[in-house]
């Protein structure tokens, strides 16, 4: 991916030479081309994700009553979970569209289809970047204050769907007054959780208004979808449960067992090229943490240009989390 070329201005005169003017114009053209490419790609990804999710929620219920075998079409849609989350992730970082307002509108629509308000997902992920391996270290426990047996049930619940369940269940916060959310933030704050800062961000008046609107949209949309499935509602529930397991299993795989107190610490996981494209290069998570402003299609060129090496395979990284919680003293 080419870099933007910045204009060089003469230091002693106010004039710009022909060559420098050409360089300046060329740099502007490259920047504009990259911006246009990013806008088209982001809009295309958003439209595709919306169409596939609408097909899952309201298209298949039109076909399943005639032939329940259509329910199997939910499987390939389920396998695109990482792709779907990666598109939302682009919006979280403002990379889905260069216009902030449109980027956030895209993100809000996608998050409603995902099942959780964009304000929550955005605040949670940005706090992850800030507190990674400090406050947020999901697999680590201190043997001086707890035991493996005590922390393991919560750990495995989170690993096998609990994270997504929390993201969805958080819509219930919309029924609370802002003062109550502030109170929860103070009560839940602690050195080993980002719950306090997350709730404080949500409780900002403008953010909380958006959160409430999107929470209502999540409930209305998915309630209508379950009604559309009728007696086959369990198929949609199974698909959403599968989404939850994939999201939760993947979330901490990029950080499991990495150094503590290092917010930029993340793994670059190896995937076959076609799967890397489907994941929108989310597997190159180490590059992303170092340079979160890069769009998904810029991660692989950056990885290669810097002589990057994969730390471990993606599937192995996901599977090794089943070992369970790690003692702080083993770090």
C-alpha cells in the first residue's frame, strides 16, 4: 500500500518549484484515491453485511416453512461471524468511512443486527486498547486471593459464549436512569475490570440517548425475527448462540498468556490467505494494536513491510485457551 507523499516547501522563499508542485499534487491524488477506495470498500462491506443479516433474520423464515432443510443455510452465515465482527470493528476505529457521521451510522446499523448497541461495543473496545493486559487480563488470577477452582467457572462461561451474552444483556441498562448507571459504574469499578470506565462512558447524556435508541432497535428487530421464524424459532436461537460462542472464543485468543502491563501486547496469528481475507486481517492483531489507525486491508502490507512473523496459528491460539485460567505467579 503506497504511502501519502507530503509536499516539501522551500525554506527561504514562498515559491514552490515545478517538481515540488508535482509531488504535492501527486501526494494529494494518492491520498484522495486511498480515501475513495476506503469509502467504496467500507460501503460495500456494510451493504453486504446488512443484506446477509436481513436474510438470516427475515429471509430464511419465508423459506423454512416449505422446507426446514433451508435452516442449514444458517451455518455458512454463522461461519461469517468473524467477518461480521471485523466490519463493526472497522467502524469502531472510524475506518469504515472517512466521514465520521456516516461511519457511525454504518456502525450503529451493523451493531443492531449484531445484537448490541454500537455505543457499548465502541466504548468497550477502545477501553480494551487502553487497558489491555493491565485492567483487562481475562485469563489471569492472583493465587494470593483466589484459586483456580473459584475462577474457572466464570472463565469458561465467558469463553464459551458468556462475553457475547453480556454484550446482549447490557441492553437492559437502557431501562435505568442515568444516575443509576453512574452508581453502577462506581460500584463495579476495580483494578481488574473495565466495567467502571465503560459504564461511565455510556452514562454520558448524548451517548446514553443513542444507547437507548439502539437498545430498543435491537429488541424490536430480533423480537420480530423470532416471531417470523414461528415454530422454528429455535433455529435462529441456535444461530445466535453459535455466534456468541465464536465471538467469545475469539476475543481473548490474541492476548491469552501474553505479557502483563503491556497495553500494546497482542499476537499475530497465522491463517491461510483466504481465511485471512474473510477475517479482514483481524488475525494480524499485533499490528493492529501497534497501529490501530490502519484499515483492515493495510494490515497485511504493514506486517510484510516490517518483516512481521506470526506468533502462533489462529486455531491453536483459540484451542489453547481451554487450558483455563493462568496464575499471576506463573506469568
